[in-house]
């Protein structure tokens, strides 16, 4: 278990590429979660649904805002164990994450690494 202060995890160029890809995928997810696809409504059920979706989008943004910072500094100071520990915390809070959820970022990461032949 990673504890603060975190030690930097050396990353390969493929790993850096996949973390940046993950960040891109998350931005697409946030966009989809925050944009209501229907016309303007006064329906309280739709408001409640959109509120729940915005909480998920906020959790993704909270989790990944540091990844964006690390990305622009070529991942200096980045610790993979701490990164995935934070993700595990989100999985416990939101059923939409994790192996059974739509936002299963660990699988996206592993699949993209496998496509690059760097698994």
C-alpha cells in the first residue's frame, strides 16, 4: 500500500501513452455524463438522474486531475500504486466503477497496454 510521500514509479513510454489515453477516455466519459441528451425538462426524476451522473463525473475528475498534471510534467513524481488505490476507493463508493461497471478504467488500461504489446 502506497503511503505519502509517494515514491515515483518509473514508467515506460508505452505506459505514459496509455495513462494519457486513459485521461482522454475519462474526459469523454465526463462529457457524456454531464450533458443531458434530451430537451430541457422540469421532470424531477430526470433532475435526480442527472444529479447522480454529475456526482460520478465529479468523482472521475477528482481522481484524474492529478494525472493531467503528471502528464504535462512527463509523469515526474507519479506513483502508480497510489493512483490505483484512489481508483479502488472510487469503485467502493460508486457501483458504476469496478469490474461490473461501465467506468472500469483498470480494464481499459490493461487492454490498451496489451494492444501495444507492453502488458
